[in-house]
C-alpha cells in the first residue's frame, strides 16, 4: 500500500480538476482533449511509479510483487 501513497495526491488532484471542468460545463470531448496531459500530471505519476519500482528492485534484488 505504501507504493500507492505517492500517487494518491496527484490522482486526487486530477479528479478534482475533472470535477471543476464538469461544473464549468465542459463537454466530454473538451475534457478528453485537456486530459492529453498538458500539465504533465500523468508523466509525473508514471515517473513516480517507475522510481518506486526501482527502489523495490534495489532493496529486494528483484521485482516487487
């Protein structure tokens, strides 16, 4: 569960942003266009996941399960 913790904050920020867009009346298509990751949130989440996996590999000497 601790490996998930670093991505919870950014994931909640993303959900919050989507809710704001819905409240502003944006269409599904407009929201999907904005989710093309112009702010780099998805990239940051992916990098954090990869870093955590590498930490696990370094500590365990193998891929974490």
